[in-house]
């Protein structure tokens, strides 16, 4: 199949989050299956600074309200993949991808409405007739609409897939503030008040809608988990599915990790103790091998469960354990954590930053990894934790439920600890259950760690599921 993969960021080129990981790993895995994949993305300033990408086609023009939008197409090769970049400096030659560090750009709707259309014009310019147009998140959610109204005949056989990586971000903007779309009367008739919701349009116009885990797909079909799009999802229920993201084990493997002090594997486990001591040293915690470490690397946001993490931390400090948190985000959360760390310097280390090295150190040196998210479409950190023999403590949502097996439910197959209710009491009880297991059953704990390390969630398996989804869309 010929697959046009439309996305706003790609790992190793520009990245703000997990979307970029998928945008590199999935096309590579699909390519390995024999499909021809071309990625289309914006040509941001960060790309222009890093690459001198040559133009690969004549300049293209799109029109809206009689205004010409002339843009260039530049090609970058990424691990045998062709990446075609839409170069329209007025929209993309800026410091950030979506914001100036502090505030989202006021014309984001205009920028990505244009890009969603330009992606199709790109395929025509390079004479790439796709079987599948695979769109990702709100930035590209209008591409299925533009495909639907295209009358050129070029895309007559093409079918669209819309993947939702995080349904909480929907691209909702006042229609009057999107000049590129003002003459599209079909969209004017589908507003929510005076606003256009990009994700809603993606759901309505794509041939197939999928989420990044089976459980998250099921949650999207419920009033509570649908991010206020319950009607839209249920109207398309037969076309909604979930495919679990894979994990890039070339970067997250204790056997070869360059960021950790000593490498280890499931048969030679001694290195994990050295990584634990190194993490305690790095975080200025007492170096005590028998004290369990709970690690956490995340954005400091409500989505990650801080509304029920913070109220239970003072209780947790009464237990024999150490808690290491690394992340940035909400100033109120960071202020709370800084204050608590000062009160309990031997129990809590909080670093308000992010570095790849620290993330790897925490995965390797911790005994547990805390991920009690309010919602989690897929999640990758729990997969990294399993690979490093660090047992996840998670809430039963999204991809967390799909990838972690709870000790209480299946003791002989367990790889971590799961709780259900989004409240402090349930979280604390789950953490206490994990700590009790650590102290009371040390041999079983190590056996569970090693079992966790055998868990594998590969992009090769995910790509085969996407291949089947594409076939269903074409049929």
C-alpha cells in the first residue's frame, strides 16, 4: 500500500511529546512490512535551523478567500523514510511548534487548517497517489474533510484513518478566526456555537477512527471518557478501534542503555542495585539499598493524577521509602513538591526539570514507577519501566490497563499494581500494597521484576494491526 502519513511532529526532527515517537516508529515498521510510506509535516524554524532541506517539487499554491497561499516543499530523509515538509514561513518559521513557550499561537487554527489541506496538495505535487491517508491528532483532523470534498480525482481510491493520541486536545477555535475556512459552508453548518472543533470533524469525515490503545478506544465510547464527544464517537461506533502503541526498545533497554551507570538484564540482575545507588546519589538521598524507591517522570498536570497524588504524599512520607519526581508544568504543583521535599529531604527528591539522562536513571534505579493518571491514552513510561524491571503502580485507565497485570488479580502473571478510583485513598492503598509486597516477599518481588522484563510491546506487532485496519478501510 501507499501510505501518506500526515503529522505535526516527528522524533529526531522536532518533538514536543509522544506523538513524535509514533510518527517515526510506526512509519518505519510499516515500511519494513513492505509498504511505501511518505510523511508530510510542517517545515518549522527548528527544522530549517537543523537541516538544509532542498526543494523537491515546484512551488504550490492554495487559495482561500481569493488569497494565495504559496508554499515550497522540502525533503528530509529519516532512516530510509521520505519526509516532505510544507514550507510556508508565515505560519511555520517561528520559535516554537505550537506556542512561544508560554502561550499558544493565536492563529494555530489557521496554521493547521492550511497544513491539513496542504498535505494533500503535497501528495499531488510529488505524484504520490495514496491508498491510505493516515492523520494524527487535531492538527491534521481536517485532512479527511479536505479529502472528502476533493474533486480532482487524484484521491479517488484513497481512504482516511484518523488516530487520536490524546482526545483532550481538540483544536477548538472560533470559526471567524480561521480565514482559510470561512468559505467552507459545510463546516459552517457544523459549529458548536461559534466554534469549530477540529477533532469532531476528523471523527465525522475519516473512514476509520482509532485510538492508541484498545482500552482508550472503549473509554472514548463512554460519556465519562469521551472528552465531551460522546455523540460523535457513538455515531461512528462501528468505525472506532484501538491499537496499542509500541515501545522503542532500541532506546529503552537496560542491556545497552548508555545513560545508566551499570547495564543489566533479566539473567544478570546485579546492575540494577548499582543503578539504584547511583540514582540515590544523584538525587541527594540516603544511599540505602534496602529502602524502596518510587520513581516518577511526567508533566506536572492534572491529567497525570496530581489532584489525588498531592493529598496523600504526607501520609506516604510516614513509610519507609524514597520518592523521586522529575518534571515540569503547573507552578502550584511544583511549589507544593518543593516545599514537601524541604520538609522530608531523606524521603522526597523533586527536580523541576527534564533530561533524557535522568529519565533513564529513574527507570533503571527505581523499584516502582508511579503513573496514576486521570486518563492515559496509551502511555509509554509504564512500558519503559517494565523493560527495566521497575514495577508500575498505575490506575486502570487507557493503555495502562492494557499493559500492566495486577498482582492481586493474577499473582502468577503479575507485572505491577493497579487501582481503579481516582482518589487519594485508593492510590495510597495501592502504593502501600506494593511496599508491603516489597518488604514481605523479596524473592517473589524479584521474580515479578524479571517477569515484567519479559513484557514486549513492539511496533512490528502494532504495524500489523494498522495494516489490517488499512485493509478494512479500503474494503
